[in-house]
């Protein structure tokens, strides 16, 4: 491909230098906490630092993984995120299908509604949500978190799926309907399989969105359904007297699953993110 | 035609599916939208209405569980309170600086990644990293980068001779908010870069070639080809980042907890303090509603700007 701007001063060496600078900026903070999580505290606390390859150890990560409460938190995050993803995909595709394809009265109200809901800060909902979940006897349960996360992520999910569905030629479903496929068949057997990459992208987006959430977990959960993000923040508050390497290790455990997903499925994620905001 | 077909067994199940099959298209569409509409109504619209209701009540759980209707008193009190005004100004300042910094960085990076070079694919994947990091972990990370006793920033600056001894960056009211802005910029860069890159790639190569043939230099190609195509999405990115910046909460919770000396108490964090530390739910709700209105207002403003500018950029 020809250079876009072919800036004369933007020689390859300068491009590499600038890109490297950006990469350093993007990677360094994570690299630092990763380093802290595999080194004994004394190595990086001393001035000057004495980081060494010999003392690299998974001791702190394994130490965290030995404690049932952290295993439980990781499990909570995994279950809640997975369930949120499934529920979002189900209701999201049901809603995206008519918005992309069918002739629905007042369609614009729904479309504009999905955009407006995104501007509502979580902090506005947290007090009523706490009271609502208390009255529904759902405090400190997976269900409460799944419900709240789904509510927050659905508008994004619907919008992404709608955009992906619209890229499928309508003739495909028309042909399927002609061959005797039912209405739900047109959605579940034609539209969704054909736009599978888009559906995967949306699924990852929902999973990561739920995994990284913090505020609702902080307020709605106390003991039984505490996600790893909340567990980490509690550890940080108490870290004046605890091993900092342990805090760093917990932080790593909280981001490693998502980082793995991003690097393995980066093509899907890039498409999903762009599609999710395309109007 | 259907009269010629054998009538299906009138079981309840068949009846249900049959009915759906024959349903009017618009009715069927509404049926599919119903579950989502119900979820949004119960868990989003109802809580908002409830928050609005609480915002006109006096609820102070530390004093009594009673609620008394006080009208707009909470709002009046808020606007008169020094801490709230300071937090509002701080939040707007924080939003303005993070919008500018993250957009300048993201657009530069997108322009770079749009040039062909070896290893571009790998670079595009690696810059995604900050996007994956949860805001809470982001706070922990930047806290450790700027730690007074063992931060990486201190170690590097000392090595370079910029500072003579370790500095307590996050204990400095003037600097703590800057660290929060840095962390927000860092976290937002991948997403905004991707969006910009997608727009840049949608500009057809033929336009650049034509401009070049007409003797347009780099600068005029950038101004007359790249910028007009970029402008609508730039305004949109400004809108997105403004919304994100005004909502920042998780980061502050683990980075500074609002300190030192209230210097990082952004509006959303002030709502949290009022609701869950001081238990003044009425006041906290009023503050939350004000924040939501502020975001809606700024969103509407930038949407209007988008709509007004779009025809121009298409013509030019």
C-alpha cells in the first residue's frame, strides 16, 4: 500500500521511533505492575531498585490463588460475566433484529433511546438500584449483578448487533423464509450464523464490560457475590500493612483473563468496538 | 391457500407458534423488543425516576429514616455549597484536559498507524492493552507508578537526575489530579485511536493520489483530504470522551480516594461520599441528577455541532 501522506520527514526510522514511544507508553504501566507481582517487595522498594531475574517467582500469584476468598471472587467475576454475556446476546439479538430489519412503528424512539441510556452515569442509578435490590431480596447475589450489568450493557449490545445484522444482505433471510423457515428461524438459523464474527465481537465486549465493572459490585455485594475488582480495591485499602507484591499479583489476576481475550481475539474486538459506535 | 392445508393439531404449543407466524410484522417486531423494553423500564427508567424523587426529599439516614418533601431545596443547597462548586469546576477542568490530551494522542497515533510500516499489525494489537485494563486496576497501577517510596516514576526521574530524592506525587494536591488525567488518557487512547483509524482507512487512496497529481503538498493533502473526512468523527469522539471523563469514578476510588485535601473529588465521587459515607441520600441524588443533566446537556451540544457541520464537510 502506498504511504497515505508520505510525509518526507516521516521516514521509516522516525515512524518506528514514534510508534515505539507510543508502545512504551501503552505497555509500561502494565509491565510495571506485572514486574511487581513477581518480585519480592524489597527489590523494588529499595533505592536504587534491585530488580533481578533470579528472584522472579510466581510465589505471590500462587499465594493469592491459594486463598479461597480470592478464588471465590474470580469465580464470581467469571460466572457473572459469562451469564451477563449470554443474557445480553439473547435479548440483544431479539431486539436488534426488528431494529435492523422489520418495519416497527416508532423505531426511532428505540434507536434514540439506546443512545441516550449510554449517557446516564452509573452513579445516578446506584442508590435506587441498591434500594430496589434490597426490596427484591437480591443483595449479595449473582442475579443482582447479572441484572444490573445486563441493563447497562444491553444498549451497546443492541447497537452493535443491529449494525452487524444490517451488513447481511436481506435476500438471505427472504430466501430462507421462502423455503419455509419460520420468523425465529430467519433470525437464529440465518442472520445470527451469517453474522457470527460480529456476534462473537459483541459477546466479548459484553463479557469484558461485565468483568471490569466495579461500582455496582462494591455497593450490591458484601460477602457471597464479590467480584475480583471489588476484592482488589478492598486489598488496596488495607495494603498499608500487607505485602505490596500480593496486591500487584491480585491486580494481575484481575486483568490477565481480559488481556488474554484481547490478544487472542483482537480482530473481533477491533471490529466490535468500531461497529458499536457507528451511526 | 391455507384452507387447503391440513389443519394442525390444536395443541397449545402449536397455537402459540402459529400465532406468531401469522402475526403482523410490526407487532412481531414489538414483541421482540418487549423484553428489552421491560428490562430498561424496570432497571433503568424506574431507578432514574426514583432518584429524581429522592432528590426533592430530605433523607439523612444518620439522623432518622424519615423522608420529608423539600422541593428544590437540595438543589439550591448544592449550588450554594463551596465543596460542590469546587468539585464541579474540578470535574469540568478534568474533562476538558482529558478530552484534549486523549484526542491529541489518539489522533497522532492513528495517523502513525495509518502509514504502512513493517510490524504495523503487531503495533495495532499491542496498543489495545490499556483498553483491556479495568478502571479499578488502572487506579492501582498508576498509584504504584507514582508511589512516594517505590514508584517507577520516582526511580526513573532520580536515575535521570531530574529529582534529587523521591517525591510524594500523589500527596501533592496540584499533581494528584494530573495523575488521574494521565491514567484516564492512557486508558482511553486505544478506543479513540481505533475509531480514528477506522475513519482514516475509509478515505479512498484515489483522493490522495489525485491530490498529489494536482501538485498538493503534504500539508495541503492533510488539510484538504484528511481533515474534512476526519472532522465528523472527531466531533463524535469529543462527545464520547466528554461523557466518559465526566463519569470517571472507579479510577479515583483506587488511585487517591478523592485526596489529598479533596483535590481529586470529582462529581461522581462526591455523590458516592454523600450517599454512602454521609448517608444523605436526598442530597446525593440531587447531585447525581445534576451530573446526569450536565452530561445530557453537553452531549446534546456536541450532537448539534455535529449536525451543523456535517453538510459543510461533505461539500468541501
